C-alpha cells in the first residue's frame, strides 16, 4: 500500500511539468533520494544521497557543483569575513558590547568552537559507480566528471555525507533563541543550478538561494521523542503518529524503539527543509482547495494562544493568495517554529514569534513566497527583488484583506504600499543607492540590500499598476503565475507578460527602475493665467520618465482629471478616476524637459492642482507636485 502511495505521489509530479512559453526554454532536473540519521545529543548527522541528474541543456557538461551551505558557519569563512567587513552587520549574527564610549560588534561565527561550528563533509562520491575527483572550496564542492553528461542524458551521483549542525546563527542551526532544537535548512549537499547563463555556484555569504527543480525522497531517522515538520508529504504517518495519523487508525511502531524513521516525498520542488523538536505541539486544519495546513510550535504557555489564533488566519491567507495569484499547487503547507525570524522553503516556512499579530504578519510574508519563489523560482542571488519585492507587494494586499486597518468614518483607506515608498525615499536621500541588478552579496550595506529588494521591488509592481492600470496589473500577476510556474522566470518575463496583457511598451520601465538608480521627479514649474484660461508648465527634473495623472479641483468643488501619456509607452491607460471628466493630452517625450498645456479655467478659480493624487508614482520630491491656492 505504501509503495502504491509513493508511486502515485511521484507520478503526480507530471502535473507540475514546466511549460515556460519562451521559445527554446529548458531547465535541468534532479531526483534526490536521501537516507539520514540524526544524533540529537551531538548534533551530528550522517547520510547517503543518490541523485539522478538530467541534463536538459543543449550543452555537454564536464563538471558539476554542489552547495555545502553548512561550511559557512566556521571561523574564517566568507560569511564570517563579510560580517566583519560590512558596516551594518545583521544583528542576529553579531555580539555587541560596550568598550568605553564605543559599541563593539563581533561576529558570532568567529566565536564558534569546534563542536559548535557547521560542516558538511563528502565521501565516496561516484558517478554511475565510478569514483570522481572533487575538491571543497568553502561552501562549494567542485566535481570533475568521470564522463561528460551529454545533452538530453541523465547520470547518477552517489555520495555519503557527515554533517554537524552549527549553533543557530543565521537561518539554520540548533537551539535557536526560542529553544527549538533543530532548524534543518540548507543542510544537505545540494546540486547547483545550471541554466542559460551557465553555472550558479555562488558561495554562501549571507543571502538567498537558487536551486534545481526536482523530486525528493527523504528518510530521516531521529530520536522517537522528536516531531518533524517540513517539506513534502509524510509517507508513513501511521507508523509515526505525532498528530499526523489518520483518525481512528492505531499508530504502529515498536514501543521500545529509541528512534523513528520519517519518510517524506516532495514532488517538483527546488529545496527541502525541516524543523524538529521534542516539545513540538502539532495542529492541522484544512484550508482552501483541500490543502492541509500544519502548525509546529513549542508547547509552552507563552506560545499557545498566538499559535492557535494564527491557524484560521493562515487559511484566510491561503484563500486570498489563491484568488489573487493562482492556486497553491501542493496539498500541504507547514508553519514551523524555528530559524531566526522568517524564511521560506518548499511547502513550509520556519518562523519565530509568540504574539498573534506578529505571527500573522510574518506568515503572510513567508507564505507569499510559496508563489513568488517556490513556484515562480527566480534567481534570488541575481534578482532578489523579484521574490522579496513581489512577495512584499502581495503581502501588503493580503494584510489589508485579512487584518484590515481601522479607518475612521470619512477617511480613506491608507495606501498599503506607503511603507515601501517611505523606505525607498530614505534610501535615495542617503545617496548610496545601488541598482537592483546588483548581486545580492555585493550591496555595500545590508540596509541597501533590504530596501532595494523588498521595498523597491514592491514598488516595481505597485507603480506598474499606476502605469497600466490596477485591473491589468491584477491580470498580469495571474498570467505570469500561470505561464511561468515551476520554471525560473527572469525580469524580462514579468515585463513581457505586462506588455502582452496591456499593449504598453515597458522596456524603458524595466531598464530605468531595475538597471539604474535614476529617480522620478516631476514638478509644477509655472501656472500662468491667460485670460479665462490657465497655462501650465510642468518640468521633468529626474532622469526617469513617467506618464502623469493630474487632478484639478475648482472653487465650485468640481474635479477634473488630466492624463499626459508617455510617448515611449505608446499606450493610453484606462481612466483610473471613472467618476471624473478626463482629458487625455498630447504625449510627452523624454527629450523635452518641459511640457505645456492649457486648462480652460482662470487660475483664480483653481483651488488645487496635484500630480499623481494616488501617490503610486515614486516621485522623490512630492512637494513640487502640488499647487494649493493661497500657499507658497
């Protein structure tokens, strides 16, 4: 029976086959089988891995590369060196103390003792049964193949690995700040991605990940008192229990057993993570589209209320994302207490927290990554803004829906993206902004990475709604998900999707917003009365062009909108203010720094004139966007 279930789940991976619409698109495929034994007393583990690698590229491969992420948590590693060099190190990764009037920050990695470091050691590495040469370079294993992998061919790698779980410093580790024993993320030898750009064998210094799509079959043997939550579907739940078993079915395992073996299968994912503790509570509820929602958290008094209240809210979040983006394709998702804040993984997240509001907020974000990263698997190292920024965008919408702000009578709902704009404006004012094309580890400061990836990435979508219309943006997101799920989309893919759905030309937008630090700044240069009309002169001060929405309010209370299309867009968007009379003016091209038009009303009758009343255009100086009669 178990074999039939396993076969059915593996065959279901055919449902996840990639259908990227780009001509000539290809992606590699991996099939992992791992058998792991964990010693919870020494925090060491051993494992065997069999990996079937299919080369779907047009290239012959002579080398492959594995990630050995655990090796980052050793004194002298690149991650350790980066902590010492960067001016604003991650607070979770340093120890701070006073020395006179100075605050000294020391790398926690530098302080790790031999039995506290992380490592991953590889032995007995073979290709189709033949020993192959390899060497470790920090967090990367370089492998010389015994025979090349030809296009369209598969090969099987086998290896043994010994690992030690580091003290919890960043994402993975043991005994985190909330007492969770094991946060098992980036824990196994992981094949690096090879795509149309070549190998992505990036060292693990601090940032995000990029993985090969494939299927996982993982067995974990651990102390019987521990409960595991993570990626995949548990195959032997009635042998394990721990809240997994079917109702009314007796759990069958030897009463004197010291360990249990948990067997998980995960079809069509690009990572595998898990958390484990000997005091986990485990709850399960059913969510939208018959999806099991699992919750694993420390069974302590301060935890229970928040984690219980989180559960129905998580079901609301799932339903919102299914409606807004597209259906979550798996049948389980697990929210697991562990890690060092919040980090997304395939079919699960590891988060920290006790309070209801805080748990909801972090879950909204991390669950959003199940769409923007674990189904739409962009290269986070190169395009962190595509997963963090897009997730932050849908998070803002979801928070407004499932935790609506209190709005007083007569007030408008607050802009859900206001925080992102505020962060972006702050970054611009520092004068240190780097373009979104900056590799994730190459930002000069953590602050710059965070605001660029999360906030400026979020604004890419919110401002796209300003450019093409909110309805077309909503359709773009759904189409993007439908077309590129289970593939590795690039910035060009979201741009082309928006173009196809709207008819607008958007190459300039992607270029200016992602590849430069050009800013948007439009202003009112002059409003001059000419008889019974008003001649308006606007100026473009920043380098980045935009179309303009304008609203004019007259003394009699009437409001009228004006729209200045951007010549290079070759597009006129639908009226965003359908209740107002709209005037579509001539286009404004980039080469002309000023633009003139006439309002058929005397200046004395104009009470308010405002550029971009929605505040969705990221204009870095909004003070020159508004004229209010009687003010300077």
